[in-house]
């Protein structure tokens, strides 16, 4: 009998689309099309024209998160090849992007309040049957996609999906939205869709050993170097076992950024999974996927941003997740693609979609969606929720990046969910401008001052204290700040003591402490035990 092997704890299973880090807007067909033309092609063109400029910009702290490729050496020839393959492999998506832009301009010119029925003949041919033309109540023209049809069309190209396997030895990684994953000697690229069974079986091997030939059997031909590299990802050394929590209290574990695991002896709930690895050199103590239970009852997603929907974490957890709870989208609008459809099409079949004040109840637990305002640059985006979690009459409110734009929303909410015991709120209160994330979706150029005023910002001191005053928690934790070093590749955030989010959150913590509350800004790892209420 062949020896059993484990997947090494620091092997990264990185999902890619046309060699770019896979995030939500690269899976949904319409947003993917706009990002290919409005982000990827532009960045590649820029790099080919001036790789020296990119190298200079990534070394400038003020340019963190900018549209600049981060390579230590000149990779112009590789980027030229990637550009060529993108133009060929993504030709349908590129055509879709051009058609969307043409449709927007046509509606702006022709739709003046009259019936839209006569304009269907002017819809670009490749969009016909995939869109419905609409007005809002004030006569502003727009359109919505029949998103399910898009996923069943040529515009959803699973052949562009792949995974890269590699070993991480530190927290340092290039910013993922602007640096594609090129060929490297220590990276194994495998062309396979995200719903492939191999990903689940490989992920199980972190904890459950398997014969090497079993996992190798999922792959096709590998050359000698690839075979040696693939073998190097496995070890006979026994993995770290998970010790099931059996206490009578509620245990909360902070994994970094907005990721929280809540456990009782009967239930596990994981919020916004972003999990680092075990067995590598990190500057910060942290929990890893070894600290997750073998089965997770509910995973909750607050909103569809790349630091809250992280496929690199979620795909390897797919085999563990019993239920995935996501916010309901606005119904086919370009800026608000369906989160449920996205997950369904990459292999998650147990997706529950809820909206404000809908609940999921099980055992002695209740999960309720609570309004999430702001942080989306004033765009009409519905797929965002705060979560109120009640376990044995003990309640936690995860506000994530919600910004209190109108406090009466939460004043109206309090009688429905009551006072809470623990409040967790994000205070990245500066935020990037609209175009940093949503720029590729815009057809018309946005005025610079408008762009700068419409930011992806969470609570500041005043807004955070509004929530404290309304819900009267006993404990307040600032989280979702993107400070952990393993988050920088996705958040591009580096704070100093003078950074406004740090100043504002310090003020909030000091004020809460002065009122006799427990208050802390979470960082790295944290474990807290709560007594259940009778």
C-alpha cells in the first residue's frame, strides 16, 4: 500500500482568470468583460510601454494599490504574450464590453422618456435577448441583465479559469488586482474550472491524508519538472489536528481583517472568510485554516468586495461549508451582480440569499440581515448586509464596512433586533475613490472632484459612536481594517499612527473605555469567550 501524504500547510491554492487573481468582478460575466477592457488591457498596455515607470510606482508608498505591475525584473515579453492570449481567449468578453458601452451611449442619446420598445432594435446584436431596457421613476434610462442567461452563454468562459499552486514562506505578495501571475519555476499552473472536484479533494488533504496517486489521478500529463514540483507540495508529516470546541461558552476567534469564527459546542459560523496559512514565517501571530472546524454550519458574506469575497480562502473551504449566506442583489444591474449566481457557478450549491430583516434560524441561533449603508460610492448596490447573530439570547452585530449615512436607519432597526452585546465595526473611514474599484464599469468619465468625494469608506468616530449610542453594546471591537500583513496583497493598506482611520478608531476606543465598555481594535489573532445568557 502506498504511503499516505498530506498537503503542506503553506501551499497556496490561488484561483486565476486569464492569469489574473480571481475576484468577484472577474467571475460575473458582465463585470468581467468591463474589467478585462477597462483594467487588464490598460494595465498591460501601460506596462509594455514603460516597465520602468511601473517599477518606480510600486516603490512609492503613495501609489499603493495603484494600476502598476509589481515585478522585480523586466517581464515585458511575458506581458506581451499575455496580452496576445487575452485578445484571443477573451474576444467574446471584449465584444461584450464594447457592446455594453455602445448600449449606454445609445440610451443616453435616444431615450428621452418615450416608450423604450422602439429602441430594442438598436441594442447591439450580441446583447439582444440578454438585456431589458428600463427607466427609473424619474425617467432616467438604464438596462438590466438576465444574468442567468449570461452564465449559460459564451460570455461565461470556464476555460479561462485556472489555479496556481505554490508555497508561501512569508506575507509579502504583489497587489493582486494589478499584477498577473506569470510563469515561475516554483509555481504550478493547472488549467481547470473552479468547480472542479480536484480543488475539494486537494483541500481535504491538509488535514486528511490520501495516497499520492489518488490526487495525481485528477491531473493530466505533467512534464518532469511539473511532476517534481507537484510532488513537493506534499508531506508525510502529520497535520495539526483540530480540537473541537466543547465548552459551554460562546467562543469568538478573530482571524484577521473581517474574518470572525463563532463557535459553540453545537454550532459554527464563519463571517467574511480571509484565512492565512500555517507553517511559514509571519511577522504576526495568527490563526490559520488548521483552526477551523472540519464542518462549518454557516459562512456569511457581508458584501461583494474583493477583501470580503476571497476565493483563495473560499474554494479550499467549499467541502466544509454546509450553508453559504449571501446578500440578495438588485436584479441584474451591471454594478450589482448576483452573489448567489456567482457562487452557484463556481461550485457552491448550498447558497442562501437573504435581504434586510430576513432571518435564518437553526437550533438556538438566529441570523438576521441588517441594512448596510454607504461604502459603495453611492452606487445603486443592494448586495450588502450587516449581520445580527443571536445565540442563546447573546447577540453580536457585524457592521463590516457600513457607514452611517443616516442614523435613523439604525434607530428604526434597534426595536427589531434590540440592544446588542457585542458590536464589531469597520473604521477604514477614508476609503479609495469610486474609480479605484468601479472605474472599469463606468462608460462616461467621472469628474475628479466627484470621484474623490464618492469613496469606499466605513465609519469614522462620530458615525461609529452613533451605533454605540443606538445599540448600547457592552463590548465594541474595531475590525475590517486590512492591517494584517497577509491582507496587504488584497487591501493595499499600510497605516501609520497618524493615519486617519487609526486616529478615528483610537478616539472611539478611548470614548468607549471611558464609558466602562470593553473596547479594542483587533489585529492578528484574538480569542474571546462569552457566557451564554439564560
